């Protein structure tokens, strides 16, 4: 990945992070996106990013972040 791509990728992930209509959907999508972004930093980054994304997704509610139904539904 080119260095200039990281801010674009990070911004795109933050824009759609933790989307879903229930806690589980937000935790799963947040964890997956956090792991994907963290993978840029390596395997440890993927674990940390996944944990942070899942936590953020689980702690939000539908009124705070509502981007519609997740793709897998």
C-alpha cells in the first residue's frame, strides 16, 4: 500500500464504522473494519484494531450511528 492511501482508507473506514441496527452488527462490523485498518501496521495492529473497533461498535447505539442495514442482512 502506498503511504498516501492510508488516510483515504482510514477515512473511508471511519465513515462506515460500526454500522448496523443492533449491538452485535455494530460490534462485528466495527471489529472487521478495525482489524482491516490495523493490518496495515501488521498482525499485532490487526488484533488491536479489531478489538478497538468491536468495542466502539458495541458501545454505540442505533441513534448515534445509523447508516442502514448491514450488507450481510
